[in-house]
C-alpha cells in the first residue's frame, strides 16, 4: 500500500501547506468565520470490451482546488484549476465577496454545526495496487481472457466487459486547525453475457461482484472468486433462456444481498438523508416520507431491522477518515428495532435541523464543486452469531422466490412506493430451489415491505454491495456508496410479470 501521506498528484506536502496557509490567512484577514480549502487530484480510467476486443478506453486526470467560507452570515464558494499560493488567496477573496453579496440579498442566516479541530491526519483506504496505475494492456488482457472463456460456450452469443477504476487524492485544511491528506481507491469490474432467444429476443446475465474500495488486486482474486463466477455464467444464462415466465402473485422472497443492497439504498439510504426529510433536497429524486416529526415513532419495519450509517467500514465506497467539512468518519444508528431513530447529516443540515453535530456526511465529487450532504455506507445488520444461512431461509419457504443480483428499479419521489427486478429469480417449492423463472419484479411500499421482514441471515450471508454513481444535487454530483446486508426472508410480497405488464 502507498504511504498514507501520499500527496495529491504533483503537489508535495510543503506546496499544499503553502496553498492552505495562503487561503486561510486571507479568509481570516477578510473576516470569515469559517473557511475550508480542498485540493484534489482525481484519476480515473474506464475500459470497455465487446466480445473480447477493446471497444473504448478513457483516462481522466483532474486537479483543482476549491474554498468555502462563511462570512456576513452567508456561504461563499470559489474554485479553480490553478494551484499557486496567489491563486489560493485570490479564491478566498472571491469566496468572501460572494458570501457578502448573498448576505445583501437577504434570507436566512447560514450556519454550520460546530466541529472542533482534529489536528493533522494522514489516511489511505486499504489497497495493494493502485488500480489506475495498472497498464492498459494488462487490463485488456485480463478482461479479454475472461470474455473469451465465456464466448467459448455455445450458449453465449456476446460478452461485454468493463472496469472503472478511480484513485482520489485529497488535501483538506480549515480555520479550526484540521489538516488532512487522504487517498481513496475504488474499482468496479463487470462482465455480462448475452444470449439470443428463439422468439427473437435476448436474455443476459452479469457478474455479481460488487464495486469495492480496493485496488487492482480485487480483479486478480482478492475478495472474489472470478474463475468460479465466469465458469458458471454460461450455464446459468442457458437456463434463464429456457426458464418459464412467472405467473404474477404474492410470494415469500428470500433476497440475496447482491439484490437487497439496492433496495436498502433507495428505500432507506435516500429516505434518511435529512435534507430530503426536511424538504430542502427535492429537485433530484425527491424528498422523503420519513419526516423529522416521525423521528423516534415511525415504524419503518419489523423488530429485526437494525440499520446503521457509517463512514468507517473497511473497503466501503463511502469510507473516509474525514469528510469534506472536517468531520471524522463514524458509525451511527438510523433504524433500531424497526423504528426510525436517526438521519444522515452534514454540518449545514445538522444546524438547520437542530441536531447539534454532523455525523460526517458531506462530500463533493470534485474540488470545483461545493460539498453537499451525501449518503454514508447504510447497512442492515445480520442476525447475532452465525445465524441462519441462506439455505436455512430457503428451507422455511413453501412457495416463493430466491432473488439474486440487482437490475432495474423504480421508486417514487418520497422513497415510498417501489419496484425492483433482479438478475436471477429462482422458484422455491417446499423449501427447495426449483429452477429459474423470468420476467419478474417485486413491488410494495417501504414500510409494508420492511414490516414483512421475518428473518435475517447470519454473518456468513453478509456482503457489501454498492454503486459508484449515486446522483444528487443540482447541478448534479455523483458519489460512491456501499451497503452491507445479509440474506433476508420477506413474507407475502407482490410480484408482477414485467413482460405482460409491458403488453408483450
């Protein structure tokens, strides 16, 4: 692993401190009550193959700095791709002037929840190989080999492969005395096999491996058995092509964590962002039914629901030592024994909502963008001890479905009415798997669905899922986030036939 104090790109520690001193000294001289400077280098690489041949590769290297201030009771922000101390001081001046102009326009006073200084911090997410540094030829060779192995099976007509790798180096300093250098790495590999159907349509299946906060070692077997998954995909795809179309009805569902993470993201993760619950975030994906007047009383689901937010899970995509407002990563309760007990907070929304202190949920996807409240790693706890296995949960179902892998989803603007599909649905008959079915989607309301949660799997079933591209804000920003969960058993869920609903 690279040393934790690896600076962001071509700027060494002395240069970074010079930028920080110039910006903060000017902000202080101009009367800012709060100021924070971020200098970030974000390197990313996306590689795509079709049928084992390179289709496209994109490399991006982004270096910028931005400063946010609170002055005259308002917030001001300025950013640039220039990186000299004079530029940093000039940014501070622009940000303070912006805050003063906003103050002249009137409106509510801008407040940030108090946060002490945390001294000097150096941190890196755990990894072995910087995923962006691996030569393109090596990436293509690995993905081509796996693609060709699937294409060799007669049941597979086409294979798409891709990987997105990101290394994010950031420097942060503020007037409270916090200075931090952090490195976050993440990688998202994907292999998808497609087969033509006799009726002229097609079916597809993709790998279940989630995006993670690891380096290139993840692609070579650290944390995932790629050989096993690549070997089994053609047979699973052939079975899906021949699978019967599901008859709609109510089913007991055993939901694998490879699917459940997305249901958590949409129905719990977004719903417990306080800015949505207060109505401040509505333009992008709506508000939330879980409003503050229901805190401590809203029955979100069954007593088995223990949901936390955190910024500390190893290899989590939202894991950091310090967020973009200088708040350390931590773990906090959102739902306890099925009842809503907390929210995700940044410093501004914590102050507005009267919560006293942020729990570290501020993030901007570039130093050119102002930090906004973003989702932590939001996770459902497994049963105590080893608990039931996924097979144990299946054994307890007479007529149902085993749901594996995420696919499409839909949820309303209050995070309440939803519908989810999956990569794979397996029929359950009398406690045993009875082959694949297709054209299914499960639907419900958030509280009814989670209220029907009858059992959660043990730690052996627990797994992190997640996404690189959670969208929020206007102008829009994207953020990476993970969700851990076990397999679960949910009783009596409405399942529709998507083909018939579409009139096909």
